[in-house]
C-alpha cells in the first residue's frame, strides 16, 4: 500500500494492477498530486502523437499545465470520437474513416489500406488483424458510432483491473479472486462484437472463466454487428433527410431490418432459454453475472414465481450498471433479485465507455472516482470549470489517466453533484465521489413544456430500440 | 440569473384567477412562475353548451373588427402594463434577445390595424361567409344551397417562440366567432394573458371577452387534458409546433374532435450558380442569406438551416462555397439588433457538434462558432452535417452541389419554407419542390422577415379548418314527391 502513491506518480496506468481499495486510502493531497502530475505526463506524452489533441490545444492556446483546471479547454466534447461525417459509413469510405481515426490515436494507421472495405464490422476486423488496436464502438442512438482506439494490451489491463476491483473493493481480499480462482460467466448478451462489452469478452473468458465452456452467453455464436447498430439511427436521420437520405442507405443494409425484427420477436424466448440454462447448468456454483437491473429483475420475478430461489453460491458476484432505463421497478427489487440469485455481492458502477476505469457505488450510495480518473464539473452553459467543493452540481467531465493510445479526457452529457473534496464519504474512502442522482442534460431539457415551431419529428423505428439494451 | 417570480393568472371568460397553487420553472434564467390549479376550475373552462355561442352572433363582423382595432390601440408597449410584464418574462424564458423581443412587442398594434385584419378575413374565409349565408353555384337541378362559416369551440395549444402566435390566435378566434381556450407554453406564458387582460380592461362583459380563456397547465397533465379534450366540450384542437405537445393531444382524439396541427418544421435554402456571377451578386446573396438564417435568432421554423448551393464540388466549387460561407458569416454579424443578436442561451450540444466539425477540416470549414456569435459551417463535400436537425442559434450549413436535384430530393414533408435565388430558379423548381413536400417558396431573404400569407401555413388553411362550414339546402317539395313516386317526367340527378 505504502508504495502506491509513488507508483501512481511514476505511471498512473499502474493502478490497473493495484490492490483496488488502496486507491482510496491516499490522502486528499496525494490524490491531487497524482492527478496534477498525471495530467502533465499524459498531456505531454500524447499531444505530440495525437493530431486532434494537438490541434485542439493549439486552438485553445493550452501549453503548460500549472493548475488542474488548465487542462479543461482540451477535454474532448463527446462528439470528438464520432466527428467523422456519417457519409463515410453510407458511402463505405473506410479509407477516410481510417485517416480520421489516425488523428485520434498514437498508433500509426497510415499503413492500413481500408479502401475496399464495405462494412463497419469488416473494417474493425481489418484493424484487429493489422494493428495493435482493438477498436470499440458505442451504440449511439443517432446511428453515428463513436470509435475508441484502445490497444489489445490495454484491453487486457482493463479486465485485469476489473479482477482486482472485484477482489478488493470492499477491503483487501474482501471478494473472490477471479484471476486465480475461475468462476463461470453468465452474460445476457453477445459473445462477439465490437462494442466495449464484447471487446472485453475474450479477456474475461481467459482471465475470469478460464475456458470458453465455462462462459454462458445469450447469443454464444452471434456477433453484435456495428453495421446493424448504426442502421437503426441512420434510418431515422435518413428519413428526416427526405428521399435523398433514403437513397444513401445501401439496399443490403435495409434488408437487415427484417433480420432484426425476427430477432426481436424471438427475444423473450431467447432470454427464457438463456436464464433456464444459466440456472440448470450453474446452480449451486459461485458465478460472475453481468447485466442491467431491469433484465435481472425480470429474471428474478419469473424465477421466484416458478418457485426457484437461492440459485447460486453465496460468494458469487454481480456487476451491474446502466440505471433502470426508465422502467418502474418495485422498491424491493434488490431484495427480490438477491432472494432469487442467492447472493447480494453487487458491484454497481458509473462508467463511460471511452475510459478504462470506472466508479463503484459504496454502501452510502456514492460512486467513488479512483485516483487515476480526474473529475471536473463544468458550468452547463459556459463550459467553465466549477469550484472543487462538496455539493456542487454541474456537467461532469472525466480524464482517465490510464489509457495511453488515445486521449481519455471527455465531457459527458450527465448532470451530477460531487463530494469528497472537503469531507470524505462516511464509508471512509478518500477522494471525490458522485451522488447517485445522475441525469442526462438532454432529458432535463426535453421535459419542460417549451413549445417552438421549429423541428422535425423523428421516424421512430421501434423494432430497433432494443438494440441499446443488448449492447450492455 | 433572475430570481424574479411571476404570477401567471388563469383567465376564464373575463374572470381573472390568481391563486398561486403551483410553481413552475421557466426553461432559462432560473425564473419561476406561479399559476392557479386549472383542475379546480375545469368546470368553467369549457363552454358548457354550444347554445352559449349565440351571443357572438349579436355582433356584426364590423363590430368585431372595430373591437379588435380598438384593442390594438391599447396594446401599445410603452403604456400597457400587461404587455410589459409579458415582455419582461419573455426576456428570460424566450430564445430571443431583449432587443428582438422589444421590436416584436412594439409591433403588436400593426397586426390589429383594421385594414390588415380585413384582408386577413378575405384571405381566409371571406367576410361574406362569416357574415351570412352565401349562395353556392351549380349542383343538382332544382336544388340550391347556401353556406355559412360558424365558429367552433376550440383549444389552441400555442407555441412560444414569438408573440405573433398569441396575437394571431386571439384575432382569428374573434373574427371566426369561436370560443377558445389558449393553452400557453412555458417559454411564453404571459403574452396571450396580456392580450386577454387588456380586453377585460376594455369591456369585461363583451361577448369576445366571454369567449376567450387563457390557461397554463403542464402539457401532458392528464387530469386537465382528459377533462377538456372531450367532444362534448370542444370540437377542435389547434396545436402549434412541439412534437411532444402534439403527441400528448393525439391520445384524446376520437370522432368529434378535429385536430389541426401546425407541425414542427424546418426550412432550407437553394441557391443557383448565378449567385457566383460576380462579387457584387455574391455579397448580395450572402446578405440575404444571413437574413434567412439569422432573423429572430433562428428560433422559427421559417429560418434557413441547411443551404444547398450549386457551386460545384471540385476544388474551385468548394472555394466558391467557402467564400459564400465567409461573406454570410460576416453579414450575419452585421444584422441589426432588433432582428438578430448573438444567442443568449447557445445550445451546448450544438456547440459540441461545431467543435467536433472544426477539428475535421478535411470535411468542414467553420466560420465563427467560437462562443455564441453563430456560425456558418461549409461542408467540403455534397452532404449536410450529421447534426443538421439541431441547427439553431444562428448556425447555418452550406452544402455545395454539382446538381440541384440532390437538394430537391432532400425536401420532405417537414420542410416548410425554402428561400431561393435567383427568381428564375424558383419558377423552374416550384412544382417539383411542391411534389416533394415543400410548403412555402420565397425569394432569398424573405424566409423569416416578411410573410405575405399566414392564412396558408404549412400548406393548410388553418382558419378555414377552425370554422364549421354549415350548408343550408333548398328544393321544391314537388321534386321530392317526384323522386318518391319515380315520376319519369322529373329527373333527379345524382342519387
């Protein structure tokens, strides 16, 4: 523990291998120093290698970092990792998309020839084969996917980090050591694909499950297709652009709509089969389950009705996040899930997919930001940094110091209130935390009964709405 | 930040209710306003029996227009306290700057000029139809018909981006002899109220006052809406803008309720190659384009957003488009403050998108967009920016094209106005644009500053739909006897 401070000063990425709880035992002053030094180090190293960061820094006249807020002008708006025109995807200009991504990473992509590529999935495969990167994508509702250029080596570190977190979050050796004592994985999603969840799958199977047959996926053979995810949003945008927009969507892709409708129709049955298999195959064992609360509740409710309870071993772990997605759950949903699953060791996280680290919720309902992620609150109107004082509310921005192949400083769309600057959390962990009332600025603005005549209704493609949930 | 509190009274047929039952936050500036609980007064809000419309028919159309003209005289911004309060709240809640709002409030009396209102009547229903029964030409032999336009009982869910919406609603309700409940939006809860209060000050017992109510409730409030949107109580709903507000309304639709929507729309521009004839022409085009983008701070559906330009897409063509972008941005900055200013609450999501575009100089040239001054983004290829539907706060996107057919195909039913240069191009394209869905074609520069004909909006005639067209038919009894007896000497056609 005693050497963690020095290790983080030397290289913040080293936190991925640390005893996780030690990160919250540094003093406030040590955290501030680790963060200021880390920002200087990362900015100094990455600026010359990442064209877009350099350009933004030049535009904003950011040179030396004297105080932590000096970095704020070069935090990326969430638009930066999707700042390519959608026409690159529509017209299969993956050569241009590669050149664009090259401006966002330290990895040299100039030798990659993507000129003949037609689909996003094929482009991701090409980058997997020919570069050190394992590019992940988001599942944005607009059809425009963000592409995050993280290396394979750092994906491995991300999963190792997750293992250390599970083992040490509630205190040193408080949880199972999955890296050495493998658990079956139960994941209600796709085995393959390019979104962050699936990018971690290979490493989770190797490091947590030990072998492929010790992992259960809802779609064990299928790929979560980036082209299909993007199609949903593109259809909406295209329809709003009139005939011209529709002309620009490849007919081959339009045909995949039907596939999706089929998939959606089968989904309740697929879920049922998946959960039945999970129960019968792994009952009584300690397992690792990932999933959103809503899905887990549906499973628990149905299972309890059929008389099943206490299915898994009491040392199992549950990794969850994603909020409640607007669904109403009963007040005792956690109790019901616990009763059904047979354990209550839940890790609830706040994270953004561009980053390697995350913030886990403590017993007081606070998400604790690890020392290698530098938090900022910005004024939602001016974008200026707000005081680093307990109880302040604003737009959250986070700079993760662990990633080394891209700039992981991002402004989120979330309104949060923070604490831990003057008074630490009653749980005893030191450092900044977020209160659990987190909401999207876009939700806030949409529900205010302000009526204007300008706008264009979106063509809602209900058949595709469920894709977002599947990407978790 | 203003912490001033406003009272938004509930006005029911001349009665002003001010109980501060609820508090609402306006969208911008931290202002709050108090309103009475509409549910408590719901019984009085709707007109209990259609027969109570009769008092409106004791007035002639001339008397109605006289009343409105008189009202216009009292709507002077310098002396009307109700309007000044509405203005002061709008300065906080509206997307328009104080200088633009002031100009609009000062202009209110213009809309109440008697001549202008008389022409409004002619362009919509025609005075003769509002005043009496008008004989109809043709029809079956032996049968004649007369038609008269009657007022209806309506709820108007109005938009708040400019005071004109409240003004038109009050005038149209009066001259169609209708009974209206105006549901105000949170971004302008007081302008319609100010008009109603001025009417009450004038003549509290006047029939036009007795058929005007103004209420704020939160859109989607089922207690209120379920009680009001009932075919026994109202016949029409006129909903302006706001996708959500229209969605709320649709759940109450059933036979007996006619929904008239002025849907949310976006507008665009088509500029032909003639713009690049010489520098003087290009400057003129840029100035006119700046007006279409920037007037009323691009808060309206009529404002230009995506601008298709027949500049060509080769290097020289892109340079031409960039030149137009640069000149347009300069012209935008020079617009007079009563028409356009830097936006006081620039959309931060849009700002993020502009920042992203600026980083990608292979694809976009961005003029401006540093803070709240507005921007012209020139695509360096023939596609609009992906965030084109978010454009606002004086941000336009110039899209260079080789062939204007791309622009024409991009028009759809959400396209309201298209500003076109030159005039010959407008004539050449107008039929084709109409097929695609465009609703108003104007000379470049005329999208957002002048409007000839509000009676034909979004390609519908809202006033003609607000009234009930009642037919009275006549035929001689002998005709019916002949039909009943199948008399071969008298032929009844068409049945």
